C-alpha cells in the first residue's frame, strides 16, 4: 500500500507540473501584451485545483501508512506551493480582465451620423455598407429599419421608394427596389470607369496633383473591391494622362521600367509630397528676353501717338527742363522730345516693314503708294500686318490713327502723296 501511494503521488506531481507550465505560459503571454482568452485561464485554474485536492488526499493517506521514508513529501509540498502561487496570479489576471470589460462597456462613443444617399451610383457601395453595419445588422424591427432607411434617402433615391409606408413587409421591398436601380455591380463598375475618363489633366501644382491622385485612388479602390483588374494597360495610360508633362517626366526618371499601377501610384505620391514640401502652387513661367521682331515693331508702331497743341500741356508728356542752350531747335524739337530715351530703358531699334529702314511704317519714303505697299505685304493682314490670316479674320479692332478707318495707318489713303505713282514702287 505504501508503494502504491508513493507512485500515485509521483504521477500527481508530474501532472501538477504540466499545469504549472501551462499557467506560466499564459502569464508570459499576458506580460507581452497578447490578448488572453478567459476560457483558457479557467481551464488551467480548474485543472490546478483538482490536482492540488487529489494530491493533498494522497499525501494524507501516505503519512498515515508510511514508516520513516518521507523524502517524497518534500517534492510534493514544493509542487503544491508553486501551484498555489500560479493560481493566485491567474485569479488576478481574470479579475483584471473583467474590470477592463466593465470599463469598456461604459465608454460613450461620439454620435455617428449616417451617410445620406441622393442617387449617385458612385456612392451607393459606400452608403449601403455603412447602412448594413449601423442599421440593418442591429436588433431592430423591419419597420424601424425602414424608417431609418427612408430618412437617409434624398432626391432621386427617395423617389425610387416613394409611396412605401413604414411597415415590416415594405422593408424588403425597399431594399429590392434600391438594389435593382443602384446595386447592379456592372453599372457601378462602368460608372467608375466613366468617372475616371472624365477627370481632366491638372496643372503643375501640388494642390491640383493631389486632388487628381485622390480621385483616382478612390475609384481604383472601389473597382478593386468589386474584383476588377486594376493593373491593366488601359488604366495605366489613363492615369498618366491626368497629370502634366513635367510630373510624367519625373515619373519616368524615377520609374523607367516595370510601371505597374501600384508602382505608378506610389511614385506619383512621392512626387506630389516633394511638391508639397517645396510649396509649389502653380507653374513657374519664365520669360527670356529676345530680339525685337518685325511683328513686335509693328505692334509698337500701331500705338497711337498723342496729339500736341500749342500752348496746352498734354497729360503723360513731360517737357524738357534743360537750359535753352541745350534745347533742340526747329522741327527737331518736337520729334526729339517724343523719342527721348529714358535712363535704364532699352528700346528696340525701329525697322520699316517695307524697306527695313529706321523709321515708322507710315513714314516710308521708298514705297509711298498704297498699292506698292500692299504688294510688298503679299500674304500679310492689311490691318495688323501680321502673317497667318486676312483682313476678314483679323481680331484687331483698333481704327486707323489718321482717318479712323479699318486699315493700318501705313495703308491710309489720306497719307498717300498725290503725285506718287505705283510704277516706281513696283520696281523697288
């Protein structure tokens, strides 16, 4: 009998040791931050208590029947102490979890406003998913769910279920009517593709590029959730056409090969982040100074010159303040006063369109007649003297300075000398 009790105590200690290891494993997971299931803790607790009770009974029986050999009792008592320590820690773990659950139950979340639906098929998926989570899956009657549904519908969507009274049976009818009109998956997919094609190419600015990328990401996420292949060549070309050439140039530099939709989106995001950090709001346009062309000189020539009247000051005209000894004399006084160069201002050299001389077009002495000048102009417009269009297509509405007619001042009949003939002009 003594030997039997001794073997029984040994086996019970081994079983108790296994339960102690299981309890320590749960406590280690809890310390690491892993979520612990209460049922697992309860199983270890029950097993430990049962083993302790049976072990204690076996020890009591062994003490009554054993002679002087008590060595096995020391290891049994040691196991008992370890098991009792583990039980205390497991009890604390369970009580802490229950308190945490009670606290969570009393947390008040902010009121969630449900999304309204006006009939835009692009927003149907988002609206219906939210309604399913917040209303349809709740423990409410069908009439209450229908009341919530009707309160969230507006405009065209509300007309789709117009006339349905708030009853339990009408809730299913309302869902069927809305799904038939807006829940057709192929229609939703086509609508998102159409919306992608309608996105216009944006300007080279961080704000505009970010808006376009956000729009594209929204449509691609929905298409992906509807099991559409968003890695097609068509979409890659479509996306790249929505951004300015400079952004695409930078994209090709950063991503020369293996341009998938995912890599393109991530690279575009990196480029836009760089633009946002550099605060680029709009394209920088730099004008480089160039040489004066004939068209530029014509534009200068066509500006009206102010009329001067003796004895009256003309607005915008600053008279000379030089001493009388330095003032130009005779007819040169007015001309020199009109074309005096201001300091720091470089004006283009005048070039006559008819003879390339250094004078205005209407003051040309090489070709004096109107017919001769028109022959020299050939395919130019007779109003603005520019290439590329005729008089009937000219957008300039500025009249002739001399006669107020619809022609260039260099072709004004009032300025043509009476004794000139076109023969000499044609030779020149």
